[in-house]
């Protein structure tokens, strides 16, 4: 387990530097809506509260959180700290370009990456349940790189 | 539906010393064997039945046999208009000159009799050139079983002509798909190998995925999102009783039976990590087989139960690994360009079928269980999840098409292909379909 989190932290550091360096070049072409192949636009995004996005996006085959994703999750954590009675479900998703069974595992890994980040910002794990839908519930049904980037996501949903 | 009784074996020719016709199925057959399937003669003394048109039954059985043969790509069933000899006379003693005139190399004849709500079927396979009977068999069963009789006859003929076990008297379980891509409704469905006799086993209220038969085809293990808790379930097809497999605190998925049917092997995901577990169905004992921080999934046993192949991203991206059934001796076996998933061990034990993704294209392929001899059989926009025919000669898998901006043009269909890479064809289903799993032979 320790080994696991170490690797994850290392990856987070690695990818944040990558993402940062990518950001500086991608700003000019922000209309494209992706950085690398991580979606950075706001189409399909919903809000838990004003300014609090409900989802984060991932690169192909990756469950690493980008700088933008961590920013979104910190805002979610703030919001959850202020709403102590609220529990959430983290839904992990993959795009349609992978095998079904692996995508189920990948969705679970993505949802947990987001969950772990919320927990490091003080949200109790008891308040966050996780479910993976793999590639079963795309938000954009097109077969395009843009749609796939919107479908590779972890969505924080208020628990009923 | 129950047992089929072989009451009478008239004559079974085991003498292979004659150089009778043979069909080589180890390579693609570009010159399919011309075979004449004479309509089965309906005995005039047959009783009438309410639901079945007895007079047409002889034609119906022979056309099921023909369509089975046609689907193999190895046989060319000849047009019945050209048949000269009457079915009853041909069944007694074919006039071989007549049949060889229409280029038939093999001839199937038969007759049926319905008495006291029993269907008695007899058939013979003849070698036209050698003017010899090759197989003769008779069965008695209930009349509603007539399609299975046609499949069993097809298997017997296929076995005699190719030297391989047949696969026509089998079923395929799959996931029926309807509705828009973003809200697909999925139901478990079961059908005969030729797409007929579809039955839906679940209502579509919850998402269901990846059904797989046990070795006796009575149980199915699959993933259900019942109450939004994705767990591996066990379903008894006859009784309809379903139960959760094990008591895991998180998602279980990618289930399969062990070859003896006593265990279910599956993945369990916890805290972002998926490992492989088994559960003994009788003792309920759970064993952890892999313990690695990477994703380990899609496990499949070798037919002797000694080894497991599985999918893992422990090297970075998805690759195929094998290990002993206790989890020791893990070896990576896929090393080509691209990523590999869904390994599934052939019932013959020699090959592992897989899905490969390379440069945005999806392939179904096979490799030896040590990873050598990789062969890609078919390439497409998206296809995955091969499942073996019980004789290890064919794979069934599903293929999805590219969709437009609003999801239009999206389809999911079942396809099969010979491991020679020839004879790729769609299996027609009432609805869109995915996640096929082939049964073993129903009558052994």
C-alpha cells in the first residue's frame, strides 16, 4: 500500500510538471479544448455549486490528476467541508477505445485517484463511495477524440 | 430441452482404411466440399401435431443442416432443385450416378416418423464417389426438439468428414443491447449457435455485462449493477435463481468458471487496485491469486486448470501474462507492438485468443500459450472479447461501429471467424449484441 501511494505521488509530481509545461504552450490554442489528450473545456461539465465543477478528466489509459483536476478537486473539498452532511459518489469512467473489463478497472482507479485527493484535503473516506462504469456510460456518444476525452472522467455526484 | 436418447445405432463406420472423402480444416478452405442434403422423408404414418407442421419437418431439418454447413465455409450445400432422386428412395439406396452428376461428393439422406408424441429421426451420410455409406444413426426425442436433432446430425456429419468435434449443438450467451449509446439498456440473452431460439434472461432494469457459462451450461456467471453495486453474480438458467458471488466490499468483475466448474475466478477492485481472486462455490472459500499494485483482470484458466492467463498493466500498459493456478510463476507472454487484452485459453490448451490494440485499430488474434506464434485474424475499428467454440476452431467476438456526432450509426454485433483467419461472418441477432460466450456441446 505504501509503495502504491509513493508511486502515485511520484506520478502526480511527474504529470503535474508535464501538465504545467504543456499548459504554457496550450494556452494559445485553448479553443481545441484538450491539453495533450486531457479535456480542458467546460462542455458536459456540471456544477455542484457555483464555481465548483463536478468532474475531472484524464489522459488515455491514465488515472493521473492534472493541475486543473487538482484545482477542481480542491474546490470540491472546500465545498464538502462546508456541507458536512453531504455524502458523495465518485463515478469513474473510461472511453470506448479499450476492452470492457480493463476499462472497469481503469474507471475504478480513476474514481479512487479523485477520492484519494479529496481525502488528502480533509474529506473523510466514509463520505465518499466509489463506482466504476468503465465504458458503459459515455456522456458524449460520438466516436471522436474530443468525445473520448470528455468520457474519460471521474464525476462527483451528491449521494441520494 | 432435456436429454436426447440415442436408442439405436444402426451402423457406424469406423473403418478409416478406405480413402473416403475428408475435409481438411487446418487451413482456409477455398474449395468447399459440394454436399447434397436431401430433404428428410416424412413417414406417411406420422401423427399430426398441433404446433409443428409434420409434413414440412423433413425440409426444415435439412435446411437447418444446410445452413450449418454453409456457415462453416468448408461445405457447399447444393441447390435442391437439381435433386433427381426422391428422399425416401435415396435414403434406402442412393443412385450415386445421379448425385455425382450434380457434382455432389457427399450426400445426406434421412427419414422421420412421429408417433405417440415422439420424433424418430434416422439419417445416413454417403460418399458419392466411393458409393459407400459413411455414417448411419437414429435418434428418438420429443418433436419440439427437432432443431437440436438437426444440429446433432450436423455435428455427426462434420465430425465424420473433418475428424474434428462438432459445435452446432451449442448455444451462445450474450448481452442484448438497445437504446442510445449514453443510456444503453443491457439484458442477458441466450440463443442457439445459429441465432435462433433467443431467450432473454434479465429484464434490463440494471446493467449486466460479460456472461460466461459453466462447463455444463446450466449456470452463468456475469457482472450485474443491481442496486448500483457492481458485483459478480451466479444465475441458474433453469430456475432463474440469482445470487451474488462472495461478500466483497467493492466491485467484483471479469468472472469465469474454472474448467471443473467448482470455482469462479474474477477480479476484485479495491482502492484503485484490481487483483484476481477465486471463490470455491461449494466451500465459499475465497483465495487471492495475484497481489500487485497494477490492474490484474480478465483471468482465464487453461483447460487442465493448472494455469491462468490474465491481463495486467504491471509493465505500464495492458499485456497478457500467464501464471500457475496458485498465482506463482507469473510470466509476461505478449511482446508485440501495441497493447493486449481479454486473453482466453483455447479448449484445446494450445492457443490463447486475445484482443490487440495497435495504432487505433482493434485486432482479434491468437498466440501459443508461451507467447510465440502470434497471428492476427481480423482488424476493425473496434472489436474485442473473443470466446472459443467448444472444438477450438472458431472464435466468436463482438464488433462496434464508429458513431457520428449524435451517436448515430453505432451498432454492436456478434461475429465469428475461423482461427485460420477465413470465414469471418456476422451472427444475426434480434437486437444489438456484445460479450458473447460459447457453450460446450449440449449433447456429449
